[in-house]
C-alpha cells in the first residue's frame, strides 16, 4: 500500500511538468543524496535512484522507498542590442517548477534486487512576455504574443541487479519515457519550415519512447568503490504538431550518455566521490544540428537535416563529499562543472536558444540526511547554478544583425523522505 500511494503521487506530480536545465537539459543529479554531492552517484549505493544513476547499485541498496520533490528556480533573460530600433530585453516569467522523484528497491534474495526509479528531465520551459510599449505584442524573436516553450520529460526505469560476486554487481534498467511539448510566439520560423503550420501555437503534443541503461558497480578494496553506466538514446515518437519546428519531422529524443565514478571512504566518517559524465547531444538531430543547416545548406526547419539548437556534446565533472557528523546526521557538499552546450561562434544559435538558454556551467551544492528514531530518513539538498551568459550577433535578414545575449542563474531546494523496510 505504501508503494502504491507514493507511486501514484509520483506519476501525477510528474505529469505536472519538469524543468531542469543544468547540464544542458539534464539534471545536475538524481536523488537528494546525489544532489547534495553535486550529482556524484555512479559509485555510491545510498538510495533507490539507481535507474537514473547506475542500475548495478540496486544490488547493494537494500529494501527501501525514496520519495522526493525539488523546487527548481531558473532565472532566464534574453536581450538584443538594436534589431528592434533600440536595445530590448525580456525576462522569462516561468521561474518556479516542482520536480518529483521516486525510487523503490526490494532484495529478492541476497544477490538479486528488483526496483524502479521515476525521474524527470526538461529545461526548455520559458515564458517571455511581449515587449509592450512601442513594440506592442511583439516578442523578442519578432513573433506575436508571449514567446516560450514547455517541455516535460518523465522516465520510468524498472531495474534488475545481480551480484556476480560478493563485491561486484551488474544491473539493467529499461527506460520508458513520456514527454509533452508546446511552443508559442515562434511564428517567424514558419517562413523557414517544411511544415509552416506545425511550428508554433499548436497546444501541447506528447510522445512515448524507449531506451535502456546498463551499469556495473564494484568494491575493489574495503574503502574504494568504482562504477560505470551507459544509457542508450531514448527513441521517442515524433511531435506531430511540431513537425515543422524540430528536425526529422518533429523528432525529439533523449541523447545517449554514460558516466564513470569512484568513491573513496577516506575515514570511517568521511567519503569522497568523483564522477565523469558524457552527454552526446550531437546524436539527436533536433538538438545537435547546427543552425547553419538552415542558413548555409538551405535545409528547412523540420526536414531530416533541418536546424537544431546547435548543442555540442557535453563533459561533466562532479565532486562530492559526505561527512557523518553523528550517528543521526550526515552532511554533504559538492561542486560540478560542465561544458556550455551553446556556442557563441556558430551563426544564429544564440538567437534560437533564446527559447532554451541552457548556459549554466558551474554548480555548488549542500545537503544533509537526518535519521529518525524509526530508522526512516529525511534528506534535503540545495543547489546554486552560477550565472552565465552567451552572446552572438544575429545571422542577418530577416532576423537582423545585432547581438543577442542569453543568460541564466539557478537555485533549487529539495526534500526527500525515505522508508527503510
């Protein structure tokens, strides 16, 4: 019954939307314990979020349920230096998003674990109001009315893990994805689309997709644990209502990614964890194709080789520390750095990424877990993404030639309750 109630809450809350945009449009971490350590979780086994981190960890987690929610606040602003006859700027009104997470694990026997992780991705949720004043209902891209996009991605990852030796395990998580998307105020792009009626203001469309994540976890010494995981691309159905906006007739997949990690129990009370993650955005045409496919190759938006958001592949480094202050209180901190997926050197990409300014590079995190008398846990995590910006000139007629700047900073505060069974 406890599992049924929290899973139902997770599913309903997930459909309310998600809006992460920290490492591109991936979260900086999954599960509040990982988030308190800047996302370093590949070689740890502290909770049931293995389906998003490393499926092999399930074999060491024990019986537990983890339910959490993060209040995520990305502050985005876009400006143009003069293509409207005067400098203009616009700040997104979509500033607060509740992001739920859920994990469950059950040890079937000492070597076999079955569980499930439910988590969200996203990050393209923006809502720039019309410029107003002398510009009336025109927005910063030259369209009419509010400009923005709304992307929600929910992934359910049922997991099986098996200890192939007392200190080594393998795991697998089929990835079942659901996403929904809407765009408004992007009417000017219709003039450059293979399907001009399927670019903007068509309401929400949704799609389902499938992929897989596999992982390994090994305790190679009493104090050193290593881990590795690989996730295939989640291949989604097309957004038919936006077949003229995204390359490949509305296709918008989650890119393949992999992560490597090591955790060192330096002392009985101090643990350090280091992760490396690679996200291959270039493997998803609607995300990785450069805008020059439209401007130079004359490939219209929505076509197989149409322009994307121009994201580069991203390397992410995550360093976390955990200190057991007392038998009941554990403290955490972390720092992560990732490449900026949006380049200032490629023509038109800053302009297009006004829709989704995922420019954050550096994060710091804090967190703690308090163990109650019942053995259940309360965990909290805070993240700050330092402000960053990217600027580049518009590519020319009809969009203009002046400089666009997109900038963002972020904060998030999350809480998680964990039942040990």
